[in-house]
């Protein structure tokens, strides 16, 4: 047997001693290192493991049981660990996150709300990342130049607002928010909230990173404790080893198939077990040490946890994280994490609310879709399944990159597949695009030759941005409504998500499988067993991909794209042109009247899946993210009306005519008619966009009544003063008719845990009373009564 040599003795000694109370205080040397900066951009903000340790100690004594890793980090950030009620799945926690990150589409509304708060500067380190507004069309350089011109007003607003209020600004071209966070800001044990649903990406570096709406970000930036329902913990125990064509992406594709798009709701998914410390997906051993799951692979798994509705996902601290921290210029954080490693792994004997076991020896490459990220198929079977279901077999476009799979290793593994084809004289049959995750990744793969190989096989390197993953894709190879198939290494594949075409069948898989399928040009190709034909007639099989986890020559940082906020921005001014069609200062929402809500018209009864993409579409609408009135013209235009199975066609019960959902809502508002939306299961799943909550509030909505909610959307609705309510009996959904009027009773005695009543009036004169549940706590009820969380924040300042 090969001996395993520990590369960091402190960690080995701690592991030998066991976890629990602080085991090791060695030193003047480490105490001298105690003040370690959270990032190179914030030299005066420090990693605070001592506070984490103190809080964990208090909670451990109170609960008197072993803690999971996620419990350690979450409870370690409690505002009041001594008195906080802690019951997984029920109580609300008041937390103090370490930092905030915002992408440019959501940062507009978040900063507009922060401006409205009247506060002079953010209370915690915060950053803005320009990644969502760059449309993929020709190629990286030209697309970026066009985006800078088209979005100049928005970029200027975000840059000036960041400077005034102390927020770091990553310019367009810097890269995707989640990759930038992984490279610069995430570290083991940190708690970060981000205004994007894929913020959990940072869990690949042992961080608790949670996607939220902009109003939540404002709370944290304002120095107010942030509320989160105490998460349950789902454990995923990994055994065995990855090998061959199987990659870390296949772990989450398999888990998504097991848990479905709502199976992780209200829970943190915590990966653990010997499989975490297994052979890397290159299938090679490194000298005399264990090769762990690569950091980027762990980030990929955590990123896609958003697709199962999880609050976030996390991996325990390990040697691969240490190496990644060192390679990205954060060796001091790695050394400090070594000393406090017992805080950064689960306690022995800790218990999970649900346990899934996954043997990596048996895991095969997967491809999920179409139209939902939890429809899992082994790659070996997807061709037959596609034929059976009449899904197009021809792959029109293969797309790799995005925040989910754009690491150096991802690009290297894809390039290794591409090079095999090139060596045999083959190029891609499908179109092929490559999206680097950051400027650092772009510069490094350019230097190391990966970009050339991927271009030579037929690829187009796009800008360091989200691009087609979020619908920012000027696609022209198929007509709207034309049935076709694309394969991506992205995370989300809801109907029309990538190209606005509802007939596009989008599948998600690993970058290496995308590359192989783009070369073969068909879904009906299994690289593990099937042969390709070279131009000379030679039959050959692709060998399993390989790629270095980290660059041998270190990363090339590329261009400097970061703007530091000045030490004092109070004299700076942020201008918003009143005539702008992209930016609009906010007006406060009206307060609750103090009475029950009477005779509200059902605006639309939504049928089936209704994601935040359906409620507030992205793509071309992203340009209005800073202008609430203009973007409200996309409200629920993708939702299916149960009355006629039509999209964006509902009856106006004041005129008797049919019109678009936003148009009818505006007409009701102009005539003083309040309205409600009735919806199905997991309403609001998907992206964290709070516009899906702001728009109904702006256009006169008062309540959203559904079978169940996705977590972020439910919170966003509460933040804006709306009532997210659920049927006590889900079958009561069937009792609501599109023409009904609904009154909400019991608001004068609105209290946590106390159901409300809905009196439903049918057009035939009959009525019935239904019970409605809610998850409001006392603070959230105050938001409702004040008209919004922002209104309540202002009340508390006086």
C-alpha cells in the first residue's frame, strides 16, 4: 500500500486528536497571523475564526450534541447564540453574514433600495459584478465592446453607487460573479449572501454561500441581522472514486434526479464521506497523497444545488481547498484554516434529517433534461429515450462554461477531448461555444493553449460573462418555434431559458460530454462505447478526458478589472436621469390599511411549473432591471393560464376582453381593483430575481396563493409587503375559478403560526371558505404592516 503523507501537520494532528472543543492553541506564530485579511481587496476586514469558534462553543453547549458542518458555520454566525431558538426546519435564525455580492442585473435594484434607506455606507464588505448584461453574438471581444456601449448608463450608475457607498466594483469583462467569488472571496467557514440563486457555488471552498433577493442584501449591507428559517440538513455520503468519463457534475445530476427540483427546499445539502477524499476526476494519483475532489468540481456540485431548491450546499475543508487558496494568493487564509480545521468539518456522530448514499464507483456520466434540470438520464441511455419521446437527436449547439463549469480544469478536460478529434482530422458537427468563467481563466487558458484547441475544433470563445446560460444569446441558427436540441454544461434548462425559444430542448451535462456530443453531432452517442469515423475512414474511440486541476505556471490574472471604492465617498453623487428608461428611483409602497383585504380579483390562475423566469423573464428584459415600471411589462408573461392553457392571455373582468397579464394588472390598478395570483407547486423556483416579487406589488397585487413556494421567492414576496400564502389543503387549488374574487380574513390578528382564511366568491353567487397557511414570523408581519421591509427599516431609523 502507498503511505499517505499529510501535507499540513496541524490538520493531521487535529484530526488525530478529534473534533469538538478547540484542541490546538500552539502558538505565538499563529497568533501573530490571527489578523488575516478576508481578501486582498479589503486589507482591514479580517477572517474571524475566533468569533466562529466562540459561537459554536455556545451553541454546542446548549444543544449538547454533535454538529454538522453546515450547522457549525450557520450557527457560528448567529447574532445572539446564547438566546436564539434553534429548531431545524422551523425557527427563524437571526444571522450576521460576513459579506455581500451582487451581479449587475440584481445589483441595480439592490443599490436603488440601499439608496432609499438613507444610509451613508455599507456595513460589511460588498461587491458588484458585471456579468449578466453582455449578450453573446459574435465573440468575446466584440460582444464585450458592444455591451459596454449599450449598457453604459447602467455601468456608470453601478460604478458611481459602488464608489459612494463603499462597494467594490468588478467591471464588465471581469467574469461571472460566482467564479470571481471562488477566486477571491470565498474561504472555508465564511458566510456570504449573494443576489443570485447560484451563489452556493462557494460551498466548493467550504463556505456557506446563500442566494437571496436584493432586499435581503440591503439588510446585511445596512448592518441589520439577516433572517433565515433554520435549515434542515441533507447529508450526501460519497463512497468510492470517480474515474473515466464520470465527473463531479455527474454527482449533482444524479442527486437532482433523486431529490427533484424541490427536494432540497428548506435544507442545506452537506457532502461528506470517504468519496470526498477520493481520486480526482482525472483518474490519476499524485505522488504519495490522497487526491481529493478538485475544488472546482466541488463548486460545480454546490452550484447546481440551486436546481433542487436547496438553501445552499457545502463540502468539508480538505487539502484541495488549501491548495486552491494558495494558488489564488490566499495562503495566509489556508494556514489559518489549518489551525481551525476542526470548525470546518462535521463532528463525528452528527445526524442528518435525510441521508443519501452515492457510490462513485457505480456512477456513470449523466445528461439531464429537457425542460427541467432534474430529469436525469445516463448518457448511455439518453439517445434511446430521446427517440422514444421524439426529442430531436441532432445536436445543433454545444455550449461549455458558465458559472457552473468554467474552471481551468473544466476547460482542460474539454480541450483534451477536442484535441483527440483534431488529431484524427475531425471538427465539431454542431456549433460550439466556450464561456470562460473569469478574466483570470480566459487569460490562463489562452496562454496555455486550451483556447486555441477549442477554437480549432470549431469553437467560438465568448465573453467572460453569463451569456447563453441566462438567455443573453442572440441565436440565429434556428427560427423561433423550431424544434431543436442543444447540450450545455450550464445549470438550468427551463423552457426558453437559453434562447427564448420554447421549442429548444436543452440538456445539461459536463463540459467533456458536451464537447464529445458537439463533435459527434447527436445525442445518440456514448463516448464510453461508441466510435467516431475520421475523414480517412478510420474508426476510433475517444479516450477519457484529462486536465490539470490548476495551472503548472500559476494563473495569469489578465487585465485588471477591479475598481476599489474610495475611503470616503460621501461627497460623490449618483445621478439617475428622470427621463431614463433603464433606471428609476424607487417610491415607497403603500402601508397596510389595517383591515382585511376584500374582494380581490383573481388576476390569473397559473397552471403547472411557474419559475421566476415565467414571472419575470430575463434575456432582453435584463436591460430594464433598474426600472421597475418598465420591467413590470414582463410580469407573468410566461405563465400558463389555467382557463385557456394560453400564455400571456387572460380575461379582464372589468371589460370582458382578453389581454396580456401586465396590461390587465395595470388596468385593475388604475381602477382601484386589488388582485391575487393563484399558483401550483414550488411556485417561484429558479433564479433569485426579486423583480418577480417587486412587479406584482408595483402593479397592484396583494397576495400570492399557491400549493407551495420556492424559498427565495417566498422571502422576496414578504420583503415587498405581499402575502405569500399556501392552501392548507393543496386540493383547494382546484376550487378556485379564474373569475373568482377572494377576501383574506384574519389580518387584524395576524400572528405567527395562525392560519388565515380566504373567502372565495364565485360568479354564480356561491361562496366557500378556505384555510390558508403562512410562514411569517413577527418581524416579517411588521414588514407586511409597514408595506415592505424597506419601509420598516426607515421606520426604525426614526
